[in-house]
C-alpha cells in the first residue's frame, strides 16, 4: 500500500483545499511546490521536493491535511442555483456545477465555492465536527512541533502511533515476558513525546526519546529471534489463532496464552482456528488407538469427532472436540493428569445419534438383561408399524408389577450407552434404579393392553396425517 502522505499529495482536491488553508503556511516550501505543480507524480515529487520536505510528506502529511480540513465549515444548503446552462467550476475538483455551495475557513475567513459532491466532505464529517477555533489552533501548533521533532527523529509519529500494533506483525504471539518491557517503554516514550507536542517539555527530551527508540530496536530484534526460534514448534500460538480469539472477543484466553506463548490443555478448548484443530487429528488418532478405537472423521465445521469405539461393532459416537480437549487435552499437551482417558469416559462425553448405533445399543442392553426377571426393555414393533426411532420412544417393562412405561429414546440411550463397557449386573441394577426414579406424575404406568392401545392410536393418527 502506498504511503498515505504520498497519496494525499497526489490528490488534486486535497491540494486545492490546502492552497486556501492556514496550517499549510507552516510548510512554505511544500505550499509553493503545491502552488506551482499542476500534476503531481512520484517522479516530480522525487525531483522537486527536498529530502526534508519528502520526510514531512511521508511522515506528517496526513496530520497536516487533517488540520487544514478542520479549518473549513460547510453549509449543506446550496446558496445559489444557476439558470439554464450556466455552470460554475468547483474550486476543489474543477467539476462544473449548477448548485453552488460554500465552505468557509474559520482561521482566515476565506470563502470558496464547491459543488454538490465536494460539499459532503465538509458537512458529513462527524469525526472533526464541532472543533472550536481554539482547538484547531492548538492542533496546528502541535503540528509545528511535530515537524521539529520529525526533523530530528524521522518517522517518530508513525512509530508512536503503531507502537502496540507493531506487536501484531509477528507470525506468532509474543509472550508477555518479552512484550511487557516493550509496552512499558512505549508508554514512557509516548508521554514524553506528547509533553513535547503540548509544549510541556522542550527539545531536551529528544535525547531521551532516542534512547527509548534504541531500546525499542533491541526488543524488536529479540522478538524477531523469538519468532524464528519458535514458529516451527507445535502448539506455539500463531497469529491466526490470536486473530480468531480477537474475533471472538476472547481477551481472557489471549492473556492466558501470552503467559507462555504456548497452547495448553486449559486454553486449547477455546481455540477454534482451523489449522490448529485439523493438525490435532494425528493426536486424536493416536490417543484413540490406545483404546483400540478408530477416528473415522474430524468434522471441523460441526466441531465433532466421529469415532468407532469398537472396531468390530457397528457403533458410531460423536464426540465434541471442545469436550475432548477439555477432559483429555492433558494427554496431548503433556499437562498434569485431569480426567482419565478411558472408554467409559469417552462414551460419557459422546453422543449417539444414528439409527444403526442406537439399535446396536438397544440390542446390547437387551442381551445383557437376558436373565433379569425384574425390569426388561419391551421391544414390540406392533406389526412393524411402530418406529421407536421416529417417535424417539422406548418402552420398558417392569416385571415386578407387570407395568409398562414409555421414556424418551435419546435420553435413555444417553444414560445407558455405558452398558457397552459394563457387566450384565450393572445394567440390570441401573435399569431398576432408573425405572424406580421415574416420577409417577410425568410417567404413567400402563398395562400391556393400555400401552398397545396408546401406541396404536398414535400410529393411526400419524398415518391419517400422512395421507391427508
Ligand atoms: Zn468538487
């Protein structure tokens, strides 16, 4: 991108405005250059401007233009509308206009005419709106002093303006133990710099600022070295990760990451950046291998791992990546042990959603309950008309009182998927507890006849609805 000062100087509209402004008079050689140059190109700037003027343009011109612009106030209503083919040229852009607007300069009282496009530059400008004449003068004075200091320390304003943002140009996050000193120096330098501009300090501060800038260069060198040394390490915090967290307004996590510059099991669940997540596939795979489970797919967009926990069984579980990292991330990041990485814990944090897997869990439970004479699943399909998956229902038969109860299928599966890693006694015992804990108010107990009637009625209603 071209330097903003150069772009502004090449803009005819800007130059026309400057010619009529006051602030620019503080830069007589630049003003005379603008006066006598019709067209401004890189070549002309290069041959006609002195080195010190070039520096002013490069470093300070945007501020000068802003000050000049602030001197002007526009009346949003046209003062004249010309008849017929009469036209007057806009003083700024030279376009012919039928509507004549005026802007006036609060510093020198000049009044110039502009057209309907250019007037907008002076009426819709909320940024500088309402600045008093005193403020405009103060700003102009600051600019004068800015010019003095820039002579001695070229580019000082750009350096001061970008002090903190410069930390963002590295491909990795700079940890606080390096960043801290850099920011502290920035604060000191900025205070002295502004004291000088506000005339609270004289040019004796130039030396002090130069010392800060030397220290700055040293620290920048350190940061470059840090970046080079760490960029290829796994789990170093990349700029892209920081940008994602910034978009999420997650300053807390950025702060935490800055402590070491590296991702830990504590911060990992907060990071959604694509490369980071996709690169973890290898870790997820090798961890799952220790349980003899397979990773079928890392679904980045839905944030889940699709896992077949038992290679010889038709079961697919969905594990949210955030949960996986929260509970088992310590294995990957070699942190202190948190939750044991076992099959039952993996099942606990996972969901089962596809029909085949649900049917597999139901038949496994049914098999394990084989000998139980207390509570059983009731798996009648009502002449093949009842689809418990479609209704998301599950019937349970309490043999102790020969009553039936219908529960939510997905909730039931969520509670009983652990049957896959438990014994038949566990399943029988848990199911009794489960049924006994179902509240009498919410879960009616049916006789077999009532249960069938309830289901058939519903099947009938659904069929009717479908063929309506
Ligand atoms: Zn114009």
